[in-house]
C-alpha cells in the first residue's frame, strides 16, 4: 500500500504545473519545497510531535542537492538520457545500499536474492524505452519544464556543443542519482541506533528530512537571486501549482519512508523509483494528449509490461525475510 501511494504521488505530482511556465524552475522548486514542508508539518502533528532530529535533515539536503543538478543535466545531454541515467543510479544506489550495507546501513535480508537481482534488471530495462519516445511523451518535472522554456537557439547551441557538454551532463547525472538514492541514509542510520536516543519508527524522521529539503532549496534560491539579480524569476502564477506539486510529492515521500521501514531498501527502491514514470506517461495520454501514435503507445505498453513483471519478481523475492 505504501509503495502504491508513493508511485501514485510521484507519478502525479507534476500534474498541477503541466500548463504553467516555470521558466528556469528554481522558484518552482522553492514553492514545491514549501508544499513538501507543509505535508511534513501535518504529519508531525498527526504523529504527536515526535522528536526533531537535526542529523536527519542531512537526508533532505542530500536530495535537494541532487535535484538542483537536473537543469544542468537536461541542458547538456537531454531529458531522455539524463532521466535514464539519474533514475538508474538512484535505484542502484538505494538497492546496493540495502544489499551490501553501504554508508552505515545494515544489510537487508531477502529470501531469494537471485529473484531480487533479476527483478531489478527487468525494472532497469523498463526505463530504456523512455529515451526513444518522442519529446511529447516525456514525463513532466520542474527541471524538464526548464528545458522546454529555453530559447531554440540556446537549445541548439547546447546540443551542438560537442561531446564535452554531453559528458559533463552525463557525469553530473550519475552524481545526482547517487545523491537522490542516498537521501534516506541519515534517518535510517538514526533509526538503526534506536532507543533510547532515537526512534525505531521510520515516520519519526519525516519532519526533519523535509526541513532539510526546504532549507537547502531556500539557500539555493537565495544564491540564485543574488547571482542572477533582475534576471531571476519568481512569478506569482507558479506559487499554487508549486505548492500542489509539493504536497503530492510530500505524501509520496512519506509513503516511501514507511515502505523502506516495512519492505527494506532492496524491495522499495526498485519499485518506487522506476514505476512513477509509466504512470506519468499514462496521465499524459489521458489528460494532455501525449504519447500519440502507434510507436509511442507500443513503447509505453512495453514499459508497463516490463515493470509489472519486474515488480512482481521483486515482491516475490522478499519471501518471509
């Protein structure tokens, strides 16, 4: 259920901003972070104002750093390749952290390790069709919209800038995926220490994590305004869509916190990282007329089938562990 909530949230959270021009996306990211923090405040109150953990804020900062890299990636190696690279490294970082006990994380137990690896491979393969879909089939993200708002001349210069631009974007995408895949490690570390210093409940680190996201996004926005001056963008029309996107994202992230606690990294990461893209593409078909044509429809069907197979195999690999 928690995985389903996360997939639904991450696959839908950019719908409110689909028709909004967010320019370079920096102010939108700040608005999104405010929506995320609002969800955190509500969750904190509902769960009885549990202890605030400053160290767990580091997880939110880590995620925000990875997220801030995405416009650079899109501008240099394109959405299709960029999204594939950071999604793969995000998934593999989280999966490997749980499988091999990296970054202080205890190893996650699965009854059928071979099945788990096979399921991860199938899910990874399901991401590749996104790189060859037409531009209108691509999933919506604040950073993706940033690429759409570039002037055609600037876009062509970036694409024609040679292999160095592509390599730079590719390497940054690898790093961004690692950051995104590591954002749960600080709160998980505290959770493993447990009582009496820290809580064993994964949901007792949400507000700290979300505070880290907000503060890092705010710091990034301040630097952006100081650097760009009058060239910076902060339009009122972005505020409500940004908050809406952040609320959906925050709900999805809360579900992911719980899924990690119940299912472990090796199960939750492959499912939650890979499948929202397919849902976003389906929303594009139903609401915005995207993914038209037999080629795109066939590719989307391949994605859905591969993900269903991969997720089923990963779920079966858990066994009674």
